[in-house]
């Protein structure tokens, strides 16, 4: 059974930081591209950042220079370090694991991030 469990969300003031974690089980983690997506109310889910099995990463223009994705293969965990948070970063953040043969992949349940003073 595949499980992706996100943690680390919460309420933070503008300019603050949070680190999200996603622990995976039930998959050969090191083979998967791991991604963070977010969905704000009334908006479509969008890619925030992802990192391939070999460590290559990309991120959305809106978070470049502020968010960093990383992975720890021995711990089956992917992280999203979020700095200089803005109110427009408020969303539910979801973890995703996918491969070239499973492009939809698996999803976590999401964690709420709220940026507000």
C-alpha cells in the first residue's frame, strides 16, 4: 500500500519560513520523481517544484529564489523549504510521487499553509 504523508504546514506571517516534509512508503522511493503541488481556493492545482530520482529539480517561477526542494533517499522523504512566504502562497500543499510509467502517480492528503498577519 502506497502512502505519502505530508507534515509541516501551518500559519505563518508574511516573510516567514516553513519546511514541509513528505514521507513515502510502499514504493521504491529512489526511482520516483517527487513533487510538491499546491491548490488555493477556487484555483487549479499547480506544480510548485519537483526533483527527479537523479536529483535534478525545477520550480515554478513564482517561487524561484524562495522555495527549495530536496530529497533524502535513505529516509524516503522529500522536503520543501519555503522562505520569504507571501500571502499568495496560501494553499493546500500536496506531495506527489510519479515515474515515466505512472505519470499520474500517487498523492498525499495535503497540508494547509496559510500566510497571514
